């Protein structure tokens, strides 16, 4: 039985052109009626698609029509149905973020890649880090810090010199961004079940913003982060090019 496919695309002209060609060839259904969603764009658009469709429990197969494609497969029209049939599935659990602002308001968001805290003023941020109710670092002076999932470990985490995590490792990477004190702190590996809290020291003079997959909250005083196992993101990859293989391959580039 042919798969019912929903095609979604970023605003990039080449993604829109690809969508028109694929819809003309294979048809199109709304995402809530689909057996599979094909996302056309880059990694940012893939993350947005996963967030937008997380309640549907429908796998998403990405084809690269953007500038970054770590979460995407190569673009091709001719063998799409065969590739969808043979695709391998990876399941990702996002991070849940609860950020408290200086005005007392609380903002919640989910992050597939990472939750990050970044200084929002000229002075370095000062953060207190608590893991599972125990203070692990009284004061980290830095440009920021982040908690990354294995899927996000090759994104911002990697550029901040954090470790690449295998998908099946069930750990999270806690990484500092330009740490000043303790100097050259290399971060930490935490169990996936860890509950991490960042408290901002002196937020009036040293403002900090928090981001969950690039969706920001300004002037935060505290940010709590934990893995959300009840939410499952299903991503499809061509055989031999799954996320596990990509993570391993990235370490030997």
C-alpha cells in the first residue's frame, strides 16, 4: 500500500521548488493524515518540523535543501518511495526547560538539541550549577553554558568544544561556553535522568538569556532542565547513514 506523504518545506526557494516537484509526482496529504512527513530544508527546519508535529507520532524523513544537513538525508526525487520503505528510524527524547525571569514569570519550552544560557550584557555571566538537588559548582564565570542531548552534541555543543555523544549512551553533555573561572573547565557528562538547575548570580548586573533550540527567554534568574522521556521524536534515515553512524563518523573527520 503506498504511503500517504505530507510534504513540508522551509521558505527557501529551493525547498519550495522541491516541494512543488514532489507534490506533483507523489501527491500530498495534511500531516495529521500522513504515514510519513517529508521535510525539505536544513537542520533548523527539521527541528521546527519535529516540534510542530510532536503530537502526531508520525515519523519525519528529511531531505537537505538548506545549508546544514546533519539531521537530513540527501535530496533525490526518483527513488523516494523506495528510500522511505527502507529507512531506519531513530527515536529522540527532547529536553524540557523551565525558565524563571526577574519579573517572576515562568516560561517552559522543549529542546531537541540543547538548552543554553548566554550572557546578555557586556559582563560575563555567573552561574551556580545544581544537579539532582546537589550544588556541583558554586560559581561558573563564563559567556554561557548548555546542556545538550546526543542528537544536539554535534551542534552548538560541539562548537563550544563539548563531547560528541553516541545516541544510545543515555547521557547529556554539560558544556561551558568560553569559561573564565574555573579556567578551562571542560564540562561534565551527566546521566539522561539528571535534573539540572542553573541559578544566575547577580542577574541585574549580569543579565542572562536562556534558549531552547534557539527560542529565547531574556532576563532569567533560574533555569531547570531535564529529559522528557514521554515525548518521542521519530526521525528516518537512509540505511547506513543513520544518526548513530553520523555521530561516529563525525569524530573521525
